[in-house]
DNA sequence: GTGTCTGCAAACCATTTGCATCGGT
DNA sequence: ACCGATGCAAATGGTTTGCAGACAC
C-alpha cells in the first residue's frame, strides 16, 4: 500500500473512483468502463486501465488477486477474503482474514518478504447452484 | 476433483504429466511446452493447453488459482498454499492450509456451495528482494 | 507554460479454436 | 474402423502502448 506519486484530479479519475466505491460487486475493467461511460460518454477503455492501475499502485483501490480470466477491482482497501462463483464468475466479500502472524509463518517457511496475502474460496453462488 | 471421462494414453499426455511431476516449480503452459519439446520436438502449444485443461478437469493435476498474467500448473494435487514473487513471478509451495471448517464458515456467510479454496501470499523472493 | 492525462487505434500476448490428419483402442 | 487427439495456423479477448492533442496545476 506504499503511496506513490500524487495524481492529478481529472474527471475520469473521479468518476472511476466514485463508481467503484459505489458498488459492492467487484467489477472488471470493462464493467467499470461501461459504468463510467454513462457519465463520461467519451472516456476510453485505455484510460480506465491506466487509472485503475495507477490508483491501485497508490493504494486508493485494490486490484484483486483472484482467479478467472479478467482482473477485478475493489474499492474496499481493508483486508478481506473473497468467494468466486465458478459458473457465473461473480465475486463476493467474506468477512474473514487470516491470523496476522500467518504472514510471519510464511516468511519463515519460504524466506520471502511477504507484502500481502489473499484467500479465495471457489464454489457456486446461490443463483448458480 | 470430480474425475471426468477416461483419457487416451498418448505420448504427449505422458510426457507432459511426467515433466510436471518432475519439477517442484509451478510452470506456465509455455514453460511446460518448452520442457516437453526436448522430448517431443513436434508437440504443439495447442496440445499443451488442451491437455493441461483436460488433466486438471480429471483431477490428475491442479490448475493454480493465483494472480499474475499466466496460469500455472501443479503436479501436486494435495491442498497447499503458495507464495508468489511480485518481481520475478516465481511461485513456491507453502505447507499451510486453512482450518478444515473455514470452508464451512464461508458457506454459512455467503450461501455459496464451496468447492475449494486457495491461499496466496505475495512478496519478494530471496533472490529479488 | 509544463508535464501529466486523455482518446484513439494499433500492438501485444496468453489462450482458444477450426480443420484435416493421425493414432489409441 | 471409430472417435478422440494432434499439429498447424488463424482467431479471440483482455490488456498495454505510442502518439498527438487537451487539460490540471
């Protein structure tokens, strides 16, 4: 979550951040593009990708480390787990996080300097099973 | 891990499975392609992808649900966690698995029918930090 | 005014797929 | 002989990038 350089406040950036924080789903870049387009019809997909990347680097949003073909983004930067539906791909939150010293255990076992971790459950959501 | 239909025993399949079980790294499809090519120079990348997919469906190998741009495969089907280097992308094993009733907890909280889970730690490996 | 950001389009890269042929059973 | 599996090449789909003009500071 190391805060990077200061970003300029552009309409595009504001709208993307706002839309992302507004929803409880975990939209893909393309979904965010569709959402933002309703307010900024001329925004481009490239801008969406660039901003999501920059905002994630700055710790303003989270880029999810989940499976599936597309990356997903989360306006909630607090550590939490996710459940992903193997059929429809939706991702939901889960109020569960590993014990704080799990990362310490991982460091001891592997020699890695651990930055973060993620727990992902996979299964079928109520609508799909 | 629901075992699918029976697969024919082809040279390509045997070599891929053998190579994957031989290593402790978690190769990408392309890495496996390079490894297999030393023994089967005419094997195609499409065949590699098709077989990895089929063998994963049959529970013979594991397709890892980790971050990064490329999918990775694991010859070890026992449940375990992974550590991924944010710089070089290598993935190592971690002898750590969640409490058995974590999945039950996830089911209660979300209503999903949980099939599996994965824990991924991210950081910098000894060579990269 | 300067340096960042944007829209657009082309480029990229991992993965998938169609098809004619090959080979395991 | 049948039908799944293969090699090849083209197609796909998500993401990235180069560039010229626009905009935040």
